[in-house]
C-alpha cells in the first residue's frame, strides 16, 4: 500500500514536471526557467527531479546540479509554505535589519542554524535588497512587501499569519 | 489594430491629445506606496467613482482613460501613499483610504486644497505648505528625462505612453533615419552608460554595428544588483514602454532582430509589467515584423534571473540567459564581437535605454542642455538610509552632493549630524563631509575614489559605524563572489575575516596593513568587475575614516555605538537588590552573586545577549559603551 502510494505520488510529480518541460520546448537554454517553475510547484528541487530534468533535456545531471546550486533562488531542501525574506540590503542594514531578523526568528521560535519551522509553514531568509529601500527596514512575505518594520509591526504580522494558518487547518 | 505607418501613429497621438483634459486622480502604486497600503486607497477611489460621486470624463476614443489611475513610483516614497490630482498638479501625502471621499468632494468638486495632506515644512513658528508637486523641495531641483512618465501615466496603458509622444522616436528612426544616423545622434548626445561604468553608449553601439553577422542581440540589463537601489525597477514598473522603445531603437541601430530583458528574480511586478507591455507593443505593431511598414523587424523576450549578483556583469549575464551558471568570462572577446549564443551583442542598462527614445525624439542638442560637458543628461538616484526624503530622484548631472542630500533629500533624519554618503553600492565608496561640494558626474566621483555606480545613494549619520558598514559590503561581495578566480574567492574571504575580527574587537594593528594589502591584490588580480571593485568600500573608508578603524583596533571602541562586542553590561551595585533574576536568565552563567550582595557580570564570558538588561526589575543592569582613553580624560 505504502509503496503504491509513493509511486503514484512520484508519477504525479513527474507529470507536472513534464508540463513545465513541454512549455519550454525541452530546450536546455531554458533550464533556469524550468527549474524556477518546478520549484514554484514543489517549493524546492528534489534530487530525483533534477536528474529527471537533466535526462529530459539531454544534459548531464552534474550540469543541472551546478546550475541549481549556483543561484540563490534555488533550494535543494524543502522550504516552508510561506517564505519570509528579511531584507539585508544596504539601506535596510543601516536602518536596523539585523534586529528585524532577530525579532522575526524569535517570533517563529527559530533557533541556531534553522531557517524553517518544524511544521514547514515558514522559512526565514535574508535577501540583499527587495527594491523598497525607501521604506527600510523592509521584508517580504511571499510576494508581498512590508516596509518600515518595527518590533510591534513584526509581531502583529507574524501573529496574524500564524492565526490564519491555524484557522485554515480547521 | 497595428499601426503600419508613421502617419497613422501621429494621427492617433493627435487624437489622444485632444481628449478632454478634466480632473484626474493618480494614485501611486509603486512598490513603496503599495507597501504602505496604497492599493486600498486606489480601490476606495474606484468605489467612489463607481458610486457616481464623481463624473468621469468620457472619452471619444475606444479606450477610456482610467480614472483614478494607478501609477508607478512618484518619487517621494517616504511620504507615501501619494496621490496627485491633475490638471493642477496637487500632491497629497500619506493618504489614507478614508481621505478619498474628502479629496473627491473638496479638491475635485470645489477645487480646494486640503491643507493637512500637503507637504508641510515647520520652521519654528512659521509653517510653510507646498500644495503643488513641482514646488515641493524634493522635486524642485529635479529634471525628469528617464522618469518623464513615471508616476504620471498608467503604466499598463499603451495609449497613455503614446499620448506622451511614445514610440514616435522609433517611428521616426525606422522610417526616416539610417542606423548610422541613429548611432550618430546617440554619440553626439554624449549619453554614457547608466549601469555604473559610464561607457559612451554610441561608441558601444558602433562596435556592434560594424561587425558582420547573421544575428545580433540587444540585452537590457535589469538585474539591478546593488543592494540599496531601485531605479531600474521603478522605470520598468512605472514606464515599461520607454524601456522597450529604447531596446527596439538599439536593435535598429546595430542591426539586431531580437532583444532580451534580464530582470532580477526579486522583481515579479516588473516582469509582469514588461511582459504586458511587450504584448501590447506587438499588438500595436511596435514590435514584430515590418515595424511601421519598414524593413525592420524586432522581438523582445523577458528572462528572469535567479538570484546572483554577479549576473549583472555582462559575460555572466550572457551565460545565465544561455541557461548556464552565471560565471564571468575573460574579455576580450567583448560581447559586441562575441556575445549571446556567440553572436555580436550589446548590453545596456534600463536607465540608459530609457534615455534613448527621448534623445532620438528631441535631439542630441536638447539632451546636452542638461548636465555637464562630459556627463550630459541626468541621473536617477535611489535615496535611502538616514535621510529625510527617501525615494527616487532624477537630477541633472553636475548637481553637488550637498544639493542632492540636503535639498532634494531634505537632510538627515531627525536633524542628526551627517557622516557620509555611500555611493555606488558594493563597488563604490564612502564620501564624507569634505566631499559635499563635489559635483555628481562620472569624472569627479571617480577622482574621489567612489563611482557613480548605478544610482544607489545611502546616507549615513553619526549612528552608523563605518567599519561595520565596510564589513557588511565585504560580506555581501564575498557571498556573491562566483568563485571562478582565486584572488576574488580567497581574497574577499580573507578581507572579510579581518573586518569581522575588527568589529568583534579581536584584531591587532598590523592587521590593518594586511587588510590594505589584500584589498590591493583583489583589486588588481580579479577577473571581473565584482572582484576588481569589491575592495572599494574598504579602501575609501580606510582612507577617510582611519580614526574609526583605529578606535576599533587599538582601543576596542566603536564610536558610533554599533559594534556589540564593544558594549558592556554592568550592574549598578546601588540599584541591585540581589534578586538573582539576571543570573537565572544568563545563557552562559556569567553573573555571580549571593543574597544581599550586589551581583557582578564576568565581562570575559559575557556574550552581550542583553537578557539580564531586559529582565532586571530594578533597572540595575546598565549598557555601557567603552570610551576611548582621550574621551575618558576629557570627560
Ligand atoms: C558584478 C557586477 C554587477 C553588475 N550589475 C549590474 C546591474 O545590476 N545592472 C546594470 O545595468 N549593470 C550592472 N553591471 C554593469 C554591466 O556589466 C554593464 O556594464 C552594464 O549593464 C552596461 O550597460 P550601460 O553601458 O548602459 O551602463 C554590473 C557589473 C558587475 C561587474
Ligand atoms: S572576480 Fe569574483 S565574481 Fe568575478 S570571476 Fe572572479 S571569482 Fe567570479
Ligand atoms: S548580557 Fe547576556 S551573557 Fe551577558 S551577563 Fe547579561 S545575560 Fe549574561
Ligand atoms: S536595502 Fe532593503 S529594500 Fe533595498
Ligand atoms: S512608490 Fe509611491 S512614491 Fe515611490
């Protein structure tokens, strides 16, 4: 049972990858776009998918792996459902971005090197500039930008998100 | 219906201009304002219009002008959400959704200005208000060429771009100018690359023009990697057609049929806007085959980056478009000879390209009327950091740094003391008080050890630690070094380690010499611009702020009170009631004490986490910044 289940899950996985591959004409020149869309689907790039993509595009797995590890946008580890990107660009840095990061992590109970919460709901990263420098310190939750963050705003924002997630489960 | 002749376009533009010019509401939906809820403000206006609170002008043309219109960044992001009312040009700041009704009734209905919402300066007793955008100090010294439409058109409407004489330059060029004439005009205008290097654009195009090849490419660099800059994003989001028109003109000039726009991964809205603009331009015949009935055909594609600063470098960017790791390659061969897919390619920055249609349309002489002899035109800056008016400003070249920071920028936040400006991002440098009268142009900034860069300008006040900032940049470049060449890969690591030691209070004086030495090696021996310029922030700060380095290294003092290692937590024996709370929370067990005897912190072990400070119910724990020996004496 369990095995069969896993297989259906896998084939479904590849089905989506196939759609993406078709969309980009199975052209290796579009490797980055393919990986971007695959990652948007799975929230990370599982190893077997990298190999699958390599075979489908007729390029070596090590080339695909090289590209996937080169760009900061790609992750080989599962990420949270929501990605919080705390900006640590210059403008945010001089307006206290490190404090923002500290508060965000504390609110989510992240310790040490952890960047993702155990329930896989949130991943916290830093990013160099999201183009909202005028509103430093800024952060981004998924595609939404929040500016002029302070302790209170962060606490409210995160409480709200957790609330929403919990509400959605029930 | 595509335009097939220049005359058809001209008559359409004429019709557009004849539309009744009634009152119109522009709501800034640039990123800064969006982050301050401007979408809600916009929606509120839409609701009110729908409810019939306000008669929208009905156009005779098919496409109605949107009213209210959502626009790109208007510039003064600090005071967003911004709303501008035409035809008067009234600018309202910090507008809330609930202000919408008031604005409709009073300003649109009765032509009144709402004083509470306009730019206000308090000079002691005197209160000065500036209701019109053009009078607000932030805008007064600006000249808008690149940002000519940004904030005053709906970026998703092609007609609005056309109404501002959009695509006339392209029509003019493809129907009435030879490619050499186009290049000649750009050369004569003196336009220099706005992506940082300042290379003459006309000359770059000429290189690619003369190479014979079956295919050539134009790439628009919208990677905007400088972590403190958002000019290119604002143009791409606020006026995407100006960028497209510039790319098409470049394509015509060098003989290319295809163009790419390489956009940074973090800019999803820019990607959407550019894609829509491409679609609309194709439908209208400004892209595609036989543009304006001429022999020129041209297509543009958008490619998204995936998060690597080095991909802003030309050869790395090309590798990235080809689906590879974005690592730089040695030049020559230059992309103009062998670029994308091995074909002649020119790469220009967004801002450079947005200048092009304006130059072709209005002439080289007109362009030379702005700026200086060697740096004609304007430059957009992203003003940020400890400055009052953070936002986007376009100023004529040759303006002084003082004017830019204190007049356009409104001076330092909270009236604090100015310390430095960081210009040019991780490749640039810090300039100080003594440089404030320097003019902003390629040559004078270079002579001071900084660079124009792409336009990031971060203002620092006395609360910013210069050494920590140098460490910040080094950690950025170290992280972004692609690792291809040793001087950059290893040299930046080495420099970062020394800088880390300095801010951690663990360095010795001889390390400063090592730092300078390493900087020189990285600068001289690295393959690409990333490595070659990475030491600039360190070198300029070492030159202009040596004292501050020495304070950190010799006295273990951070004059700006930033570097945590140089801060001490002390327990005031007078206030300590020996409750022991601090000792219980200290994660490293470095607070000792007994009942009735004041507790004491072991400074050697303390990791400055601040827990004791937070928890003490009697405010007995104090933060103390070490003082320099000379300060202690004078105190
Ligand atoms: C590490 C590195 C990053 C760069 N990043 C950018 C960038 O984000 N945007 C840009 O326009 N130019 C960037 N450049 C400069 C480009 O390589 C190139 O010179 C520029 O796009 C040319 O356009 P221009 O002549 O119109 O300025 C970067 C250069 C280096 C070395
Ligand atoms: S200088 Fe740095 S970024 Fe440039 S090629 Fe060398 S290692 Fe890569
Ligand atoms: S600052 Fe932290 S480590 Fe230092 S004494 Fe207080 S609780 Fe202990
Ligand atoms: S530095 Fe944070 S948004 Fe630009
Ligand atoms: S985003 Fe509205 S003024 Fe910049």
